[in-house]
C-alpha cells in the first residue's frame, strides 16, 4: 500500500513541477513575480491555522506531539528561551530584500482565487472530522499541502528568488531566511517508509512516519490518495490565476 502512495506522490509532484507558471518562471517580469510572492504569503500565513486545527482534531498523541513540534518552529527561541523572529517575520524580510515595499506587502488584498484556495483548504480538513479515517486523513492532507508541495513550490520559485537572495554561501547576496529554509526543511527527502534520522528528518519525513503507521487498510489508502489529489488541485488553482493574468 505504501508503494502505491509513494508512486502517487511522485506523480503529483512531477505534474506540479510542470505547471505552466513554473515552466515560464524565467520570463516573468520582476514586479509580476513579487505580486505572486505577496499573494503566496497569504497561504503561508494560513498554515498556522491549519496546524492549530489539526492539533485540536487529533486524538493520536504521538502524532499530536509531532505536529505541535513542527508548529512551534514557526515561533523559534534561542537557547535562553528568548523569542526570535517568527517565520512570518522572516517571510516579510525576504520579500523586502527581494524589492517589495512594506506598503506593497501590507496593503495588498487577497485575490478572490487566493481567498478561495485558502478557505477550501481549511474546509477540506474540516471535512475529515467524523470520517472513519479522520486521523490519517488530517495528516495526509496537512503533510502534502503544507510541507511536501511547499518545498516543491519554493524550489521552482527559487530559480528567480536566487537572483537576489542566497542560501548563505554567497558574499554578494543577502541570505534568504524564509524561502530557502522551507525549501530544504519541508522537503520530501525520501519515500515513505525510507526515513532515516541520520542528518535529521524534514517536516515531510516526520509526518510520513505516522502516515505509514496509520495506513492499515485499502480504504485508508484510497482516502489519503484522494486528499493528496485535493491538495495538488488547490495549489494548482492558486498558480492558475497568475497564468491567466500573464497571458491576458
């Protein structure tokens, strides 16, 4: 069963990477790219709500601890417990370093499509409540929507973002504290069931361990496959709006 899930993930990731917006990323005007990233910020801000919802909806304590740990990374602290800039703040700073202004970021409204994608993503998780495979469904959707595909998005967008920001290895560019971090730490670094703690686990891998444990029947597998397809379709809807705008 896990092999089927892995094959489905690889297929959906390949399809997502071939989205027409990512295929033309090199030709997008810089101001249009900033507009896309500012809209994408709204989905980033919604991730905290999805994680909080999942924690409240979970009854499986081991998964709840993992989800809580990932959420807490959004609000890091130093070794003395002093709060450091949140991921939301780091995203804001990366956008400023890419050339956006505070006014652009703070006054831009969600497009109807962005709002629809955010709302439908939340509702997709709500729909898991009361279902037979609710627990594994919540993790399947959260992992694919908020971790696996996020890493794919940022790896595709990094092709342009890296024109201004670096992974920390360039003395001539400002280090990206948000996009590069999430591209690496959210990624699907291995097939489900092949996770290794050597070198540390990504968020996708941490959640995948529970996914494998909870998928114990064909029904549970099909339920998770449908949720991953839903996550993929929602992310495509978000980027489709910009393809239409650019072609128009």
